[in-house]
């Protein structure tokens, strides 16, 4: 299914915004931490394109995908806990050092806030990684709420995180738009009853964002703000 050009979305009171691949280009951080973990396990380094395809469904899924390059399913589980502990240690040590903000992220968040929208960041990244990254990039102050992949019993593409934000904000889902770079964001939004906009520059598991069911594709967060009205 081809995503339509972005529409004018009216009656929107809040925006739920993804982190990795939407606001921050974090793949270079993943590259460093994963390959340091793989070195600990005696495995060869992976390239950034391979790693990027694995991003989006949480750290546990990322580790299993990374290990599956070398191991069968039962062997993946045998190495999983050691790999996860190593990855956590390496990621915390370099979190944000190799990452960069995408264009017009600060401007877009400021424009959304100036329109009176409440903002939440919902990411599948663990909170121990997400909050320091938001603080390091100067983004944390824009958000009323931040939920990570370990904040709730389920993570995107399950709608629970988005529905929880709607409840916290006291808003109906149709008054909320989710903005993200992948099918995870779109599927969660559709299931929750929220509107959804996608950006074209993120990760989306190596697949085209144009095949994702959304209300439109916006080149930047600032452009997203331009097509949203309360």
C-alpha cells in the first residue's frame, strides 16, 4: 500500500513521537556498541546497513537478530544473556556519542508545542538509554511524557504505549497523532485509533516507508507541524 501525501490533520491536541530513526540518527551508536559486544563474543563485526535492518522492535529483539547472523535459534538463546549484558555495558558507555539529530527536529518540536500540542516520546529503546539520549541532544524538555520499551508490559507495534499516553493526557485517540519512521509506529497508531505520519529517512527494518499504511509522509518534523492544527 502506498502512503498518501500528508493531509491537513485537524482537531489534534497531542503528538506522540518516536526516537530512533525519527528524531535521532542512532544507528552509528548501535554500530559501535554491537560490534564491541560481538568482539567480546569472538564474532566478526557487522556493517551499519545490516544492523540498521534489525533496529525498531526493542533491544531484546535487536540482540537476537544480531546473534542470528552467526547462530541457529537454540544457540542464539544460549548466548543471549551474555550478549545482552555486554551490549548494555557498551551502549551506556557511548550513548549519544556517535548519534546526530535529523534536520529540523528542534524546530519541529518547538512548532508543535507552540501550537498548543502536548508532546510524548514513545520509543522501544529502554528508558536507561532513552532518557540520557534525550537529555544529551537537548530534546527532553519538549516532552510531557517519555515511555521506553521497558516502561509498560507491551511495546510498539502493540497499541498499549499510545493508548497509555492518550489516557495520561485525557484525550481521545483521534485527537492524537503518532509520528515515526517505521511500520511499528503506524501499526501501533492504527490499532490505537490515532492518526499517524511517517518520516522517510529512518530505519523501518530496511523496507520502504511508502508501503506503510499511514496518513502521510512528511520530510521533517517541522513539516509535520505545518500540516497539524488543533
